[in-house]
């Protein structure tokens, strides 16, 4: 009976308690909580339901003006990529010009 009980008994789980060395519990919140850095600035995280609220959020976001240099850079990069694509597929630009 003694030998059989050694084989069939369940092992006890070991207990692991982690106490961080430099954790100040008087500080702000839990340092191990995963929270994205810019959540407080995002307007899409608000829990507003309904089509009207979604459309109003989209219109509000579109009214914000971004950096003009970024827009110009984006348009230039997009134009270069389109021209490279047209060159790869051997597109003939002469159809746009009349003789």
C-alpha cells in the first residue's frame, strides 16, 4: 500500500510569490498593467454606440488638420509608387496625349 500511494498521489503545486524589488505601491497604479501609451488621446476608444455618434466622431476627426509636410510627403510617395507600378506593368502613357 505504501509504494502504490507514492505513485498515485497528486503533487502539491509550489507556491510562488513575487515581490518586485523597486516597486513603490504608494505610486500611481499597477506598474504591470498593460495600457497603451496614447489611449488618453484617442477619440475612438469612447464607448459611444449608434450610427449618429459614429458619424459625428468621423466628421470631428476629419476636421482636425494634420501636419502639412506629412500630407505633401505622403502624396509624393504615393505618386512615385504609382509611377513605379505603371512602369512595371508597362503601361503606355501616350493614350492621354493626342497627336
